[in-house]
C-alpha cells in the first residue's frame, strides 16, 4: 500500500515537471517570435531612414514634349513609409539568382543577352548596303572615356544606350555630354536596369523611362528617342507581355533597337579580347546590316581591349560604321501583332 502511494506521488511529480517544461518551451518560443519581429521592424525602419524623401517637382516642359527637371539635377523621388516596408518584404522573398548586381549598381544581363541574341536572327537594312552599328549598353562606366578615345582615334561614331550610373557617380556624369558632343548617338537603357523595378508594371516602366530621359536631357540638352530594353525585347523577365511596354514607347514617339550580333562579353564567362573580336567579326559576316551588342561597364575591360581590333576588322571588310539615327531600320526580336501581320 505504501509502495503504491509512493508510485502515485512519483507519477504526479513527473507529470507536474513535464507540464512546467512544456510551459517553459511555449514561453521560449513566444520570446523568440517577439524578438525576431522586433528585428524585422527595426530593419525596415533602417531601410526607411536610408531612403531620401526630398521632393522634386517635375513639371512639363514645352520643348520636345517631354517632362524635364530643368531647375534641378536631383532625381530622388518621394517614397512613402508603406512602399518602403512593402519593398523590404519583397526583398526578403526575392530569389537571389534574380538580383545579381554589377559594381555599377546595374543588374547583370548575362542570361538575358545571350537568350535574346539567339532567339531570332533578323536581317536588317537594305539588301545592297553593308552597314555596322556598334552599340554599347549599361554605361557610363570607368571605361566610357577610353571607349570614346578609341572611337575618336579611328574616326568612328557609335551608339550608347545608357543607364543612370552617371547620376549615382559624379565622376561619370560628364560622359553623357561627351557622348553627344563627339557625334555619337545617346539612347536609353533604363535608369535603374533592375528588372523587378523596370518591368514591375506600366507605371513603373514609365517612371523609370522618365528618369533616364530627364537625366539625359538635363545633361546634354538632347531629348533621346531611342531605347533598348534591359535584357532586350526578347527577355524572359518582364512582368507583362512586351507589347504593353512597347506601346508606351510608341505613344511617345520612341523606337527601340535590339541586336543581331552578340560579341559574348556578358555570357557569364569572362572572354578574352581575342574571343570578343572573333565573335563580333564572325557575327557581322552573316549580315548586310549588323547591330552589334557590346557592353560598357567596369567589368568589361576585355571589351575595351578588343575594340581597336574590332574596328580594324570592320574597316578591312569595307563596312560602313554608323551610329543609330532616325533613318536606321528598326531591329526587333519581339514581334508585335502588327509586325506579325
């Protein structure tokens, strides 16, 4: 009987201890949840603190029918607390593979450039005219001045599809004007070159378009009319069908240009200058009229080193090297319904 009472007492003690342990575990879980929530909220507040909320008034300008920031070179937009927190949440859920950034703060186009380049080869230009349009994407960069020097030494004009890097780095700001002053064509390649920002929706696309157009206008006095989509019009990252974004350009009397010769300098593997030269000249040999995709970023030193040999090879072939202008036939990888018809 005594032994039975002792067993019941021991069981009761064990049950009590188990209950206390369970309560302690629940309490610990609650503490962890509260602590993590506090860290996330603090992180969002820090993000919000880092975002400038200086208001910039954008007013219509009668010249060329575009909006300009004629009295300011500050392109900071007002960002609400709600949008900062929403973006912080989206960043937490983002796939890191979709956010590879180059040192200049633009998104790496490696996969998109190679995809778009081979999606559909397109014959461009008059049948009996052999022309080459050299185009440089993603600048300005630390190499833009060197590229311009080489082009000047060879008496060649090209096309630069620029981003907002010169707005974020004061050392590069002068290159927008130098491009124009030396007779090259300046086009738009988006302001941010971040797919999730540019292609989020049509409002975001228009906002980014206005920023790069205003930047170029304020720095050069030129209202740019030519655009190259980040990743090309044949990209696989746009949030909407590409004809929606194209219609935005067309509604503002703008034209976009893709390419039919891809030098491979953003293929994801670092190519030697010799390989870049070989890829370019082999590609040009296929077409009467070629639009060559090259890149102008801090990571493309081999492209700069390849440029003199590319120019020499093009001249040896007797090709006319031109900048894109209003007479250049559009080169489109993405076909709108009207073009297909």
